[in-house]
């Protein structure tokens, strides 16, 4: 049984989440708390496997409580966040502080939305509860808000038939924001090819996340825009409102954003992005699959391999959730299985 503590100042949310979670025979709600003060005491007394944490609460808010939890009694925390831009910024701060993931709630349609997030929440709680906390190095900002690029040993020789990488595509989900913050800031400012990223996130979250990543990095990081031509040394993050693809126009490669539901479950879809990357850069693409639930990205990586490209997957030990990388590794698609702290170096060497 996975023991869950629910922390929310709304009696409706506490009741709704409790009844929802207790329908699953693998989950037991061991308690509910109205604020961070109650939560801290109950975590020490009840020792839950997972905590769901509201952000705005009286006495002690979710961010303050999260800091206390991570310093005194670390436990996997899933934030319950509003879909507003301000909610996105607070959620991203929570992920920096140690929260493993978040679920979005639409405050204007709460009774409807609570049903929509049921499947997502059950999956996340069971997966994260079994996994426990994966220790991470904190993201450290320098005085210039940049991270020093590590010295990477570049291979002295390449196989003469090997084609140069023309683009890097990265796909990730749960645990992805932290993983990307450990990779992108380590890439040098003269990185010679474009980078495209699909991170499962709601619409209002991808722009603040791109801005946060840009502040930490030597490369320019931005939320991708419809019709813009991709350029070397820029990281394009797929907007959460739809699926991002690359298309060719003469010698230029540009971004296309589709807001159709299509056949892809996750948004923005890693498969949709990587399938298009493989078509636009046959034999010259590097696909990177990082931590995340499910198998999004496996189809795209297969296409990258079929067209002569390469694929790297994050190793199980450093993943918050070893779902997406597992699907790629077990399908025999990964050229390399790499720990998170070594991924930036491997990408630099490949490019």
C-alpha cells in the first residue's frame, strides 16, 4: 500500500482527493492537513510515501512547507497547482526546491477538473510512491546567473563515415524540469546546432519555464513560435498548447505548432516532435530521452534510428520516473544509456 497525505486548505479538495485516491486498492490516504503547519507534524507522525501539497494556504503556504519538508523529513511531494501564469511560476519554484511533480487544477471548473486529473494523479502517486526520492544536486546560480561549462574531453577521432549531427531533440516528462536544468546550462555558448525540447507541461507553464532556463544558461532558451526558422545555438521549448513539429521550406527548417488533439496522448508530444526531426534531418539527428512516465518518444526514437540518427537515454538510477527511457532501452533503440550528470558531456561529444 502506498500511503498518501493530502494537504489542502479547501475541504472540498481534501474530500474529493481522498475519495478519488481511496478507490484504488494500492493507495491508502493516511491523513489530511489544512495547512503546512499541520502537514509537517503529520508527516513526522504518519510517515507517508507521497504528499500532495496545495500552494496557497493559511499559516504556512505550500512553498514554505516544502522547504521545511525537504530539510527535515524528505518525502516525495506532488504540488497541486493552478493553471495561471503565476501558478506556473510558483510551481517551477517548487520543482527547484525538491517537489517531484505537479498536477494542474482549473480553479474556475474545479468540480469538472478534479475528475479529469484522476487518472493522471493515480498513475503519478503509484509510480512516484514506489520510486521514492531520487537525490539531486541543487541548481546553483552564479553571480551572472550562468553556470560554468564543464571541460569535456572531445573524442580524438571519429569514424570517417559518421555524419555530423545537425540537431538535438530532447523529450521528457515527470522530473524533466530539473533534468533539463542540469543539462542545458552546461552546454557552451558556441553550441553549433539547434536544440528542440518537448516537455509535458500545461500551456501557461512552458513560457515561464523557458525564461527560467534561459536565465541559467549560456545558450538562448525560448518558447517556440509558429513559423520561426530554427537557428544553431538556440533551444526551442515546445509550447504546452499543442504539438511542435519541424518542417522544411527550401534550405530552411521552421517550426509548426498544431493544436489538434490528433492521436498523441501527451501534450506537447515527444513522438510528434522526434518523428518530424527524423524526417527533416535524416542521419543527422540526436534524440535524447530523459525521465518521465509512459512511453512517449519511443516511436520518434525508432524513426530517428531508422533514418540513421543516434539516441541517448537517461539511466534508471538518476531518473525520477524510469518510464520513457525504459521504453527506448527495452526496444533496443538507445546507442548510449547515460547518467544525468554525464548527459551534457555526451551531447557535446556527439555534436
